[in-house]
C-alpha cells in the first residue's frame, strides 16, 4: 500500500528525518509501537499526533532510517492503516533520546477516525481473573481494544478529546499509561474501578436503583424474570430480554411497533452459538473479528426451542453476535443464556445514546435501564454481516466499521460517498 520507491538518503552519517504519516494511525497503539521500534534501533527523536495523523522525527544514519521505515510498514499494529508517508530529510534535530511528544495542531485534518474495537483476548482474561485489579470491571480496555469512534469529540485522538476527559487517571493507571512496556502505554480510555466510569441501574422513569456490581446482578435478575432492560453499550443502548420467552418477545414487539422484523441475539460465547446455529470457520472468524458484527447464521432446527421462533418468524437465519463491550461480557457470563439485544429505539427513530433519551422515549418499552457515566459521543448501531462464498459481506457497516478507511481495489476510482440504510431494510425484511 505504501510506496518506498525513490527512498534515497543523500547524506551519510548522522542526519535528520521527518516522516508525516496519514491514515488510521491514532488510537491503534501506533505511537507506542513507534517508540519501541525507534528505541530498539537506537534512533533518538520523537513521535506525536497531529490533525493529519502522526509525525515522526528521527536522528541517525541512513541505513538505520531505511530499516526503520521498512519495519514500520511491515510490523505496524494490527489495526493501523498507513495511507501515505511523506518524508523529508534534513539536518539532525539534536535529539539524545526517543520520546512520545505532545500532540500538535496541523493545518489539514486527515487523521482517520478509528472504529470501536471489541474487547481483546488479553483484557478478557484480566476481566475474569479474580486476582486482577480490574476483575469484572466493565470498562477495561487497552491500546488494542475499546471504544474509539463513539467517544472521540475531536482530533488528534488524545484523552482530552474524548468523553473520558473528565475521568482523571489514578496513580496505577497513570503508571501503565507512561510505561513503554505496558499494554496500556498511551491507551487513551485507560481506566480502572478507582478512577473510571461505573454502571448504575435506573427505573424506567430515571430513579436510581443501584450501582456497580449490584446493579448488574439486579439487571440479570430482571431479564431472567422476563423483563426488558435498556443496556448502554458502545454506540448506543440495546433493549435486552429473554430469547426463549414468547411473552417477553411479544411484549417487546408490541411496544417497539415491530411486529415481525428479525431481532438480533447476543450469546454468552461461541459454545452457546454452536448449540443453536450452524457455524463455519469463516463465520466464526467474522463473529470474533475486531468489529464483532451481527452475523447471519443458519439456525439449527432441532434446538430452536432455546431461541423462540418469534425472534425471527419464518426465517432460516438468526442475527447473532457475541459480547464486544466488557459490560456485555460480565452481563452475559452471569446470565449464561442467549438474549435478544435489539437497538433501543422505536421504529424509524435513531438509537438512544443518552439516559434522558431512554427515559423520555422508551419509558413504556423497558422495565429498567442499566447505564453508565461514560458519555457516547455519536451513534453507532450494530453492524450486520454474513459470509458468502467464504468471504465476509457487510450488509450494514456501522459500529466496528464506521471510521475505518476503506481502500478501493481500483486504483483510479473516484472518491465516493455512500449514505443510508436501504440495504439493511432490503436484507432483513
Ligand atoms: Zn485490550
Ligand atoms: Zn485507575
């Protein structure tokens, strides 16, 4: 994708190099990666975010610069996309060590927003480790996972430009944030139970019922008893209720004015999915991808009792997703059964992202509201995808895809804008 043709350094011995990199290079652990690479190659300098992406200044020798750029492109973080590298040779800057510098404003805004990333495996392990300080903490994240698109208020991507700006990191989180060897080195939404957001359970009119672990336990019990709960997710609220209860589903359909359209399902884990649906390796990879979309899977007839037929009447497919937010992981582990997780909105309305919207628009639809104090800046519905001929096809590109750079396979293709949800209506109706 990135050309390194004409990569020539006309100087020998110690010189300076400035690299201006655009693409998806913020919020993906790119600066920590650059820090580690430059330190390993013993190149002093600095890296900082700007409105066009990331700028790297280096002092060193020509061959070391070539090695650096070669490895930068080959070893970049998994979710980083380098669109362009502008390179400028100059006299040595005079650095004696490498550091991550303060963000600087630029004249052009080119930095790609980043999509929200599902909880990574390392964080999931910590979430369920009783010895970890973030045990069952519903806002655990690191540079490889967590909210991005839904919490960013401005670029460059720094904590002060996210809805985490009012949460001041505690000493333990701050130490991780400044430790180059730590997975949370410069992880902007870094948080823990001491310093980060917390959940609260409200009645459907907004009265506070409970907080933290007790709030989650009460929400789980309400769902088990057949209730409908609004649960704040990453890009908006879901309405959750039992998937095996025709009464709960009927009430939800009546109140949402959604008589027959398929309802999405959230499963605790892959094992539960494979008990109810036929799943191929490609579908499994799609379900577990960083976007964690709703994946259309063929239902198993023999075990359909676990998922009541009224979830998707007369439809051979089920819209299935796995937990992507840590709050959903905790909730689903306690529940131990699939639930309906449909967007919290009335027909033809946008998904609710703030408590007040739920209290005013969905009072008659839900019995309680499990919310938290990390604001959602912009809506992102769940994406919908399927596998066709072993390839993923995105039917609705929203959470997990929105904010990502799309690369055209046609070199001369003009820039395109595509808006609207017509495809989704066509496919799901
Ligand atoms: Zn993580
Ligand atoms: Zn903390």
